[in-house]
C-alpha cells in the first residue's frame, strides 16, 4: 500500500490464501513469485491428479514413478527429517514405505500414500522468495496460509489469529527468516498424534520448508526445546 | 533471522486476555484489478446480468453449482471493437473472514487469473451480520481500513480457500450460461 511503500497481492493457491508483499516500485515482479508457487502446486498437490504425488498415491505397489526435480528435492528433505527425527516426521503417515532413486519414486506397498502438505507449502514459499530476490526485489514477504518468509531490511509484524472467535492479536516481529504456525484442535486441518490436545505450534527458522517440518516435530513431541530445533537454528512456541 | 516477541510466549494468559481486533487488508480496487488483468484494454464496459428463476435453474442444472445470486456485475475488457475478456467481482464468507475477489476470464470463458481484492477477518460473530459486511462495500485500496500496522501478517490455522474455489466455479458457470445466451454482447 502507498503508506508503507509495499504492494500486497493475494491469490487462492495451495488450498489456502497465498499473500505476497514487495516494494510498490517493484510490484511488476510479483508474477515470478506466483509462477514459483504454481509450479510447486502442479508437482506436489495431492488434489491435482497430474501431480507427482497424486500419481504416486494412485499407483499400485512396486510402481516406479518419474518425478520432477522439485518434487525429488522435497522428498529428499522429508527423508532427511524423518531420519533425524527417528521417524516422528513421516510424510507417509505410516501408510507404507517409499524410496527415491534419483528422479524415480518407488512405492513399496499398496495403499501407500504421501502427503507433502506443509513442507511443500514451505518449499513453495522459499522458491517464491528466491524468485523475487533473483529478480532484484530488495525486501518483502510471502505468506502461504501461515507459512511465512520475510526477506530484506524489514521486520514484519505478525498477528496471531484467535481460532475460537476470529480476530487477531499482535504477537511478534520477524525479519530475514521464516515462521510457520499450525493449529491443532479437534476438527482442524492439522491433526496431532502426540500429546497436545489443542494449541498453536509456531516455529521460526531460516527457511520456510524447515520451519513447517519442525512444527510437526514440536507438535508430535510437545517439546519446544527439541534438539533438532537448535541444530537448524530454529525456535519454537506452543501457545 | 531476527525474532522480536511482543507478547512473551510463556505468558499464554496474556495472549488470551489481549483483545483480538478485527483485521483487514485491501489488496486491489476494482479499477486496479481490471487494469492488472487486462493491461491492453482501452476501456471496461459494465454489464449487469439479471437472471430469472428459470435461468437460475438452468445454470444450476448445467453446472451443479448454485448460482446464489440473480444479479451479477461484469466488466467487459475492450480494445477498440475487440473483446479481450471479462472481470467478475464476488464476495465469499468463511468461518470468520470475508474475501472479495475478482476472476478474469478469456472471451471463451476460461479462467485467466484470480486475484484477491480484500480480506477481512472479524472478531466475534458479526461476520454473519449484514451490517458488518455492508461497512466494507465500496472500500478500495485507496481508502484502506487501517487496523494496527498496515503491513501486519496473520498467522494461525491454515485458512481453507474452498469457498473461494467454489466461488470461482460458480462464476465460470454463470458466465458460460451468459455467453451462450448472448447476454454479454
């Protein structure tokens, strides 16, 4: 907006509202960020029948599915997080083993499903930010329904939504980093398998993909001082 | 990474006690969204579509989507005598939010672009009240409703955009019907 010098745009993508902010004088570059987000949606959305993930989910056991490089990159990151969290982080949600051989995704069991959900959203945000920076955008942010990344010389105020009554409360400011928030409650989109009945879990981390993945680990363990947070230079809150 | 906490995270009570305020962002005015979607257009002609009950039934039967409203406002993007496409603006209501969005359609009725024009988050249940919704009618990006700092972002449960997606489908079917019936000439 004119007051702050930032132009804001929002589109319905990734099953949520994706917002971006960039200096008004550079707003013509917003299209690059949208293209990056749409590419991730095409590759990794469960709901897009042609995506790599939807093709995996529909395939029988022992299928070998060719995946695009961006999908392979997120799958490798997911596998790494699974290993380091000793299986707490699991994009198959226990439905069956998978493996990745270069750009080939192998399904080991019938009924095996993958949902990259949050980390794909985080990846989309990171790639959108990379596209903007690559085009010379000096500062801004991308927020995919609570997966937020801020870059450049700006500290972005973040408000926390009240899930019971609507409205929002000032909470924090973040600059040059990412913040992912998930809400866990009966009936909410994100479901907890661990110890917390109802809470917001937020993680600040250097990248959005990492921040989103780490919210799952904090949610499942209830541990805001989980060693993986420190390893990745991240901080967590339950609130 | 720079993190500055306003309300201490340990003080859950503080968060619960702090008053939640309404939150509103204006992204684009009607004029801005038209120009963004059809930069080549030299003018936008307004068309009011009014459907009778029988037409609404036919739209519903053809698309499986309820047309919801009998009146639709369409802006036709033109360059000289050529029709470049259409812009339709609509509003949908979610759990606590009211979203105004615009759909840009090609002359053949396919969707070119969807842009959110404004996002309003209420506190409490006033979102269901017509008076609350009316106060935003006619607001544009040049007259933003300022709530707190105007670059603030919102975090929390992932907002579902199903109602926007359903709205886009509805607009596609309404426009398809209007085109077939020659109402956009």
